[in-house]
């Protein structure tokens, strides 16, 4: 039986092993929460829906690799709200078992995206690549079976957790690699509209497959001066008759312009669902993250 303190400590769910970038984001955003690792994104979301965890930290897109396709397909099926966002810098580290030298390496393992993001540096070292389910999992596997010919690419936290030595930091081919996470909760948490603060609103809607349907649905945002920062489309449920859209908008649902734009959207679109309004992360102000 957990003691009373453990029972009341908030839990944040994430996908992956300890030391994954999702785990690192949980530590940065919720330093007093206990972390709840899950085998899949769906399991992390379901943990929140079932009340096993208070929030979930879910990656939505990466500045180098693009969107996480699976998440856009899971969001319409969930009964959760977006209550925040977080931008996490990705510092890929080349790591190996203690005592290993770079010139003895022959193979490096990691998640396929991490391997792709470090492809030039991997080629310079003449290493073969081996795909793994996640970066931290590759580090864990290496720690369990240390081999001087093998390395892993993962976060600094993974190296610390699994007793591996970092041979090279910032191993990515490009600088500025960043992942955007959304924070999901069971209930909507609408922040107060306060001067001097920037807000984001995320929503879903569907349009019929007819000429100019999207143009008409989006017209209200243009006429009311509302900036759309992301518009993602996909075909839901295996149907080819209609498209579903995920939209991220600059603004708060209580602002007059956004209220008017949403009224016009509902006139032309179907199944409009507000996923949440939340504070915009300060990283957006740097303009370093482009969709």
C-alpha cells in the first residue's frame, strides 16, 4: 500500500523508458510530479483518462523530423484536453559503456529519427546503425549488455540513469533540434485572459468533400485578424469522403475576434471541437520553431 504522501503526489504519464526526451520534459515542466512511464502513446493517454495519472506529456512535432503522425490520429479518439505546451531542446549524445573509446565502435543504436538526425556524424565515424524503439531504450539495452564495439544515441539523462559515458554531446547534424509537447488532462483548464500574455487555442473540425469547403471554413479567421500557426489534415476512420483538420491558433477563446471566427467556422464546418486554450510557451517568441 502506498503511503499518504505517495497517494497524493501528482503523476505525469509519458511514452518510453526512463531517460527518454519525454521523461526529460516531464522533469522540466513538473519537477514535483512522479513520472509514469508507458509502453505507448495510447497507454499514456489512457492512463490519464482512467485517472491513473493526472496529466500526460505527449510529443506532437519536431523541428527536424516533422509531426508525430500517430498522435494526430489518436487525439480525435481521446476524451482529454490540451492544458499546456512545452518545447524541449533535443541534445543527442553519443554514449557507450565505461572505458569504451570511439575508435573501437562499430555499431550505434537509437530510435530511427535520432539515427537520421545524426546521420552525417555517424557516417564520419564509419558506424553501422541499428534501429531501436526509443532512444532511452537503446541506452538501457547497452547498459545491460556492455560491448566496446557498440554505442547508443540518447539524452544526457539516459546516460546518467544507465551509467554510460558520453563520448560526444550535441551529436545531431543540425543545431536547434526541438520537440513540441502537448500536456493533456481529463478536464478543461481555461486560463484567465490577462493582458500581456500570449495564448494558443487548438481545435478539430471536419468539412465535407465539396469545392471550397475549407476556404469557406477558414474565411472567418482571416476577416477577424486571427493567425493560424498550424493546419494539419488527415482522413479519419478510413473514409475518403471527408477530411478532418487539426488547427493551432494564436488567441484565447474569450477574445472577441476569435469568438467571431469560431462562430463562422461552425457555420461551414462539422464536428467543431475545442481541444483547449492554454498559455503559449515562451519559445514561440524566438521564432526558432517553424511548422
